[in-house]
C-alpha cells in the first residue's frame, strides 16, 4: 500500500468507490469521470505502478477479472463492444500511478475510434527495420 495513492485508499476502504467486483488480488470499480456509461477500472489490490511490476499471479488476477467483467458490463448497460486498455506509464497518459485496466463500453455510432488513435504519428518502417525490432524484442 502506498500512503498517497488514491487507488490504494479505495482498496483500503478509506475513499468510497462503486465497487462492481472483487477477488483476492484484484478489485474493479466504476471510473469517477467515465468516458462512457459503465467505464470500469480493474486494478491489482497491491500497489504497483506499471503492468510489468505486477507478479504473474497479480497479472492473471487482473486480466481474469477483466475477462469475467466485460460481458457482464456489456449486458448490464446494453453496450455493443468494449475498448480495453492500459495507459502504462506517464508518457502514455497514466495519471494515477497504480496500474489499472480501463474497460470502456462502446456503442454503435458513439463517435469514438479504435485504440490506434492513442498512439502518435505512425512511423514509416521498412522490412529491415521491422526485422531488427522483432529481433531486439525477441532477444
Ligand atoms: P489514467 O489516466 O491514470 O489511465 O486514468 C485514471 C483514471 O482514474 C481516470 O479515468 C479517472 O477518471 C479515474 N479516477 C481518478 N481518481 C479517481 C477516484 O478517486 N475514484 C475513481 N473511481 N476513479 C478515479
Ligand atoms: Zn496504489
């Protein structure tokens, strides 16, 4: 637990939240400033900043909860789809430094876009560069 973390305070029950699901290692609650009806955040109960900081067990617990909740949210608010994503690090737009998965319900004609709009300008990469990148990541 981190003393000055909003999400740790929610886990501890010190700050109220609309909790929609809970397991041993993960918690899900409605976003206080939703991008859509039913916008839900799924977090590890333990304080970690980035996705890669989670243990495998915590990582599984978080994604299992996303997996279980998405159809429930879709049914509950009659959504057509979901955008599921993580702002993983401040340069990707992460504002709360406690890792969290956004589960954002989507509706036909809602005016939103695919997750691709989150990234900046597309790089123009040739085959050699793509090979190099794949090698670097795979190494
Ligand atoms: P980030 O930009 O870090 O990926 O997203 C943080 C999210 O947390 C935002 O969508 C914001 O609305 C939500 N949020 C921030 N503070 C609180 C809070 O105290 N309670 C709840 N339920 N959501 C919050
Ligand atoms: Zn925290």
